[in-house]
């Protein structure tokens, strides 16, 4: 069970995305909650990545409002894929790490597009991939090495306290 400090940190990440970053760089295709989910899942695995993705997806759905559940599914899929990739690839190599973030962001964008398509949202796949997915994946790949250490230090779960019985 996450503590209040963790919930506040995660909530602040979403607020930074939708207020500060939206004003500072409105043309940047950065999706900070997705990047945090991917980085955390690469380090800590599918389970924690899916939990964090569900939390961020729910916040995104509540904020954007129209298709409730769309972001939850997309973020959970991204967290599961990142946790799976983190166990199978050598993420300590910078090129592989940045390639993973690029591919996982691209994967998330395709899943999101397919979910929107199922809901009847009219969008051209080629336009979405070339104008949204590719630039976002590139920005995430370039920022990931700088955000990795702060993100994996987020305490998602309370640490068990060991008692010395002597």
C-alpha cells in the first residue's frame, strides 16, 4: 500500500505535466506520466509498472474525461511491456536503454490509437504515428537518461521495518 508521500509525489508529476510543462513548452510532445511509468517499470518490473500505470492512467482519464478507462489500459500495457523488457534486455547500455524507451513509447502510442479507433475516434494511423508517436518517442528517449535515477527512487511501497530481537 503506497504511503501518502508517494501519492502526493505522483499527483505532483501529473500536475507538472498539465500545468507547468504545458505553459513552458506547449509544442513539446512530452508525456511525463508515461515516461515516469516506463522508467519505473524498466527498473522494478511488470507488477509495479502496471500499478503505477494504472494510477497515472486513472489521473489522466479523470483530467481529460471523455473516454474513461482509455489511459488506464494504455498505461498498464506500457508498464507491463516495460517491466517485461527490463528483465530481458541489458538496460545498463545507454543506447539500448534509449532504444527501449523509444520503442516502448511508440508501443504505447499504437495501443492508444487502437483503443481510440475501437471507440470510434476518427484519426489517420499514419498521421498519428508521424506527428505524435515518433516525436514523443524521440523526446522521451532523449530525456530518459536524465530522469532515470530520480524516478526509480520514488517509493511506491512502504518499506518493511526490521526489528532486532536480541
